C-alpha cells in the first residue's frame, strides 16, 4: 500500500475552520464501524446523532468524497475524521464492501459517459466564424482605447471612475473576448501605492502587445498563436486537449490558491513532476457561494498522465489518467535556478503572471535592521540570493509566517509557492524531520 497522507494533507482539504474542529470530534476509532482501506479508497460507517450510521468513503486518487450525512460541506466532518484516522494508521487494509464498490463503479461509468458525450460534440463552423469576427472588432476597439489612454496621459486615470474600465470590459465581453475583459477590469486596482503610474503603463503595454499579436496572429508560430488566442479568451476543448500528447510522471502537489473575479471562484492547484521537473497548473471553477471542486491534496504524489493545453509555454493541464498514489519527497532548486527558469518561461509567454516555485535548502531571513513582521520576511539560499515572501490577508494566512518559523527553527527547509514579480506566496513547506506544513 502507498504511504498514507499526513495530518496536514488531510486538514488542507477542509472547506473551513469549523470543519477542522468538527472532524477532531469524530476522528475516534470508537465512533466507526467497518472502517477499512485499500490502495485506492478509504471507507467506514460513523455513528450519527441518532441510531443511523453515516456511510463515508473516499477515492484517494482524485480525491473524491461521499457521505450519507445531510451536511452540504464537501468534504464533511465525517470524511475528514475518517481520513485523520487513516493517516494515523488506525484504519486497516480490507476488501471494500458492496456499497463502496458500487459508488466507485458508478463514478467510473459517469466519467466514461462524460468523455463520450464530450467527444461527440462538434463545433459549428459558422458559429466559430462569427465569433472570430466579433473578437476582431473588439480587439480593434481596445487598440483605439489604449491609444486614447496614452494620448490623454496617465494622470487622469488616478481619479477616474471605475466605469471607465468597466464599460470597455463589458464591450469586450459582448465581443466574446473574456480574457481581455478580465485584464481590463483588473487595471483600476493598480492605482494604489507608490509607483502606480509605472505599473499601469506596464499593464497597458502588455495589453497593447497582446492586441498587436492577435492582429498579426497568422504570422506567429503555432504554439505562440495558441498562447495569444488563449489570453484573448479562446479556450481549447477538453477532448482536444485530452487527445493530444500526454506527459506521465509522479506529480507532486505543491498547493493551491483561490481568487474571485466576476463572481467566479477559481482555484489554482500547482503540480511539479518529480522526475521531469515539469510544472503544471490544474484549474477548477465554481459559481458564487459554492466552493470549487475538491483540490488535489497538498503534499500528495500521484502517478498520472497529464494533457497540457497548447501554447508557447504549456502550463495549464488536465489530469488525463491516474495510475495511483506513490511515495516521494519534494525536490527543488536554488533561487537563481527558479529565476532562470521563470525568465525562460517569460520569454516564451510575455503575459505569464505566475509560476510554481520549489526552493530547496532555504532559510528565513530579515533585511538588516528590520523588525520581525510578516511583510518583511525573505527566504535566502546558500548563495546569498533572497526573495521576499508575501502572505494574503485573512486569519489563516496571518498564521503562515509563524508556522514557517516554527517549522524551520532558523534552519534549512524546502518551500513550495506561487511566484510572481511581486514576491513569493508560500503554499507548503517541508522539513526532513518535521515533515509537511500546509500554509
């Protein structure tokens, strides 16, 4: 059987802090009947408030969860409590009962039907042609708007109403160019802090570069043309992606982050191939008020084939086929190696915003004479190179710096995070003696 997840990996799946607390109350062997596990799943029946037993089971590879309790949280406290017991070795190997086997069989059948239905869809050439023309018109309008912003000067942007950008974004949505619309909507948030004109001008320049690249897309190499179309808002069909070349590796889950834009919650889950060192990004989405699909467990390693979306710097991927969990520890690079890798990726895709980082053998440090506070922390490697750490607002994130300090104790550790020019946002950390910490 593969290595079991650690406590940190299990709790990273919890939808909120209340679920973490409630899971502790049911993570007791006396509350469970018929608990068991095999290399692919964990199951058991938990005592409820009445006489009934709640049936809970987990498919480990995705992971996917099922519980017969009335909770709307995914995963619920019973699933989390079961996984905590399993992670502690308190669930023995066994053959799955019929209700577990049936659930797993139904999942496989539904997945096969979805795949078949998706493959059967064929795009309408006339619809595609009409959209191309709409996008062409929208891009031309955005090109003129950008020219007007430069002609008028950046000073007027400081006190301009959000409506200035919102109207442009709405027209781009109507033109079926949602990628451009999202970039325009993000512009007014730049008008804060010192140096905002430089940041605004930089974003205008990147938008202008994207506009020009799209207008001259016929002259671009195929991979770069795919990147430009993706940035504008064209998305490749999943069946086309899954039908392309696949990369099999042992994929280490670095961690995930969520962002909300246009009333859509997006979860970014970052992976790194243990053998190839290749980075990958798995995206999941949810409507307002609902969490995205359950993420891959941070710190888990699974043997799988990934299918990458086309582009000059292929990064986003779909999990095409899983072959089961495996055991591995994270391997990283020094800071100079990360920056060189990011520079090469940026040369292929100038609009690249984020990059997964795995830094090995780094220590926490503060600039000389700076008091200890979260926004001043850096990581430094044995070469003396340093990067600033960035932590999001919120209670859990405010604990992040102190958890890193407690884990490292001033010594070396491995840090996984999301890198951008604004700094490194930690996602997880690993210490040879202390194990994994999810941030």
